[in-house]
C-alpha cells in the first residue's frame, strides 16, 4: 500500500474532488480525510499541553 498527500477543498455541498497523479492505477482505494477541528471543542485530552503543565522534577537519586 502507498500513500499520496494532496491538498484539496471540501465544497459547501460537503463534496471532495481529487485528481490523482497519472501513475495511480484505477481501482478501489482507501481514503482518509484529515481536517482541522475546532480547538475549543476538544480542549480536554491534549497530551502536549498536559505534559507542559507538569512540574519539573529536580530531585536526584543516588
């Protein structure tokens, strides 16, 4: 399986049209759509922000 990254636009009708390079053979494919989510909708569960808020452990062990 191979992956190709192509930028596209979703129309107001919620449709997506993609033109693939000529070397891609016709036939079934899997499509994954990545889109920016509303940052205010999912403030909970951001691991990077959680780790940034943790105190730094400055103790040393012998």
